[in-house]
């Protein structure tokens, strides 16, 4: 019995030894979170922190940890879960990897941004400390996200044309705005400009915009100066609100296609020699009236190649997809030799369900893959006004009918004349007989 008891004790000691050997391999990172501050305010993991964080703002999270042992390859992450669009703009930040020595307190700063679209609610700020192999150490802090009293955000700048515009032409811009504040907004001033070119335009939004509602400004026209150097330029939108005491801005870019520029004296540059554009492009009419569902209009585009070699020109039309069908003859690709001219015909037919009124389409002409000119083709779409499908008169049939009637009249007149002559002749013969 004693031997059996001794064997049992040895087995128990062996199991305990194995457990002691295994536990260090799966234990949490040996650190103690000393303090966490959010925007300078200390938060407590064991209670609800009524700290208010505004949407659309960056906030700083500072974490102080004490290393209870040496920890190589450590990193600290701060994040807020539960945001609907976390896959697109996560609310998180992570330190770079660093080594910790036992007994040393480390202070790390992380910066998180609370997106404009996050819901006003209670969230948990999670602090995660991890190394390469150990279990993570996690601390949670409850925070409250409040709605800012006044917050207007520019969601988008819509340009027409969208990608590039020819110098000397107009660029249209509209600004999409969302009110993320807790108060209604109105009387907003929208300014769109191209600072490098010194051009700008203004629109006013006077309608009331409630929280979480969006609106779009009217199109603002920017005239690109003639002879503008080809390149990419910044388009800046600024929205001023709350009696213009608050403002928000957003930038995008537009590519300007340069043109051969000749001054009023017919000379180019300072050399005084006359120049001729390498390519001359003209259109017979930039306005056509289209009857929806009936026929169409034709834009004749003439291209003259003044280059010293053959050029391949490509015509592309955009903006018609919802209103019409388009075809180009002889083709949308023209191979034009040096000094030669060709004409392409753009046939546009309005769809039966096309929206009535003016419509604009953008025609872009490229030479060897590079845009050289862009022009706006206007169309005025009108109803067919056919009523109960009354057929239009056929001129040929009318003429045929008139001709037949005239022929019948001539025949009748001829018969009458012949009859009268025959009657007169018989009367003369009777007199001679008596």
C-alpha cells in the first residue's frame, strides 16, 4: 500500500510539473497597464467614462504599461469596434514593434480618428498589448461619442467634364454636402476655384438642411483661360456656414489640355512668326433639335491634319447614354494624311423615353491617343406631338393624285370638244341636203 501511495504521489508531482512547464507558454503578456489617457483625460477600465468625443475629429490615446518581465517584439493597438464602415475606414492605430525590459514603464501615443459617419452612441475603446507568441492583454474603456453641434462635410466634388477640359473652355462643378451636426444648417456659401489659374465661382445654398441630410449645390461654371499651359490643376471647394464663421474644404484635380495659341496679331510667342495649329477641328452645328423616338440629328465634324505626318484621330462621345443612341460614319477612327481633311458624321437619335428639354454631350477628339480637343454638343429634345398617330402627308402621293385628277380633267375636256365638233359637222351636212 505504501508503494502504491508513493507511486500516486510521484504521478501527481509529475502532472503538476508538466502544468507548470506549460503555463508560461500560454500566459498573457507580462505587463501591467498603468494608465490610459484619452485627449489628456485619464479613463478607468472598471467604470463608465462619460468622456465625450466629437465625430469627425482626431483624438489621442496615450497608454502607459509596466513590463513585469522582458518582452521582445511587443506592440500596442487601440481600436473601437462596431462601426458600420470599419472595413473602409477603421477606427484604430497600432504602435511599431518595440522591446520591453523588466521593471520599465513605457508610454506610447496612438492617434485615432472618429469618422463623420459614426453613430452617436456608447463604444468600447480596446487596448491590446501583444507580442509574437504570448496571449494578448486586453483592457476595455467605455466612451461616449457625441454629435458635434455644427459640422458640415463636403462629400464629393462633381466635375463636368470629369477628367480633362480644353483650355478656353468651361468647367462645371457641383459640390455634394452633408450635415453631420446636431443642428439644422442653411445660408451656406459654396466657392469653387482653381487657385493656380485665378478662376473661381460662387453659389449659395439657402434651403434648410437637417442633421444627416445631404444636398448638392448648383453647377458652378469656371472658365479655363485660353492658352493655359497643359497640366493637372487643383480644384478646391470651400463651404462656409454659420454666418461664414465656420468653413470646410476639399480638393480634387482636373487635367487641362493645352491648345496651339496664337495672339491677336497672328503671331505665336515672341518670335513674331505666324503659326498654324497642328490640327484644325470644326463642327457644322453644336445644336440639334431631336424628336424623341422619331429620326435624329447629324453633327458633321471636320478634321484637318496640318502635321508633317499621318495622324490617327479618334472620336468619342459621352453623356448621351441615358437619352439617345449614337453612331458615327464612316467610323469613329479617322486616319488622315499630312495636309489632308476628312469629315466624320455623328448621328444622334433621341430615345422614346428621353427626358424632354436641353441635353449636353461631350465630344472628345484624340490624336494618336492624346486628347487634342473637347467640345460640347447641345441637343434640344422635343416630343413628337403626333397625337392619336395621325400620319404625316406624303408629298409624292399628293402629287400623283393631283396629276391623275388633271389627266382625267384633260381627257373629259377632250371628249367634250370632240363631241361638239362632231355635232357641228352633222348640222352642216343636213343643210346641204335640203
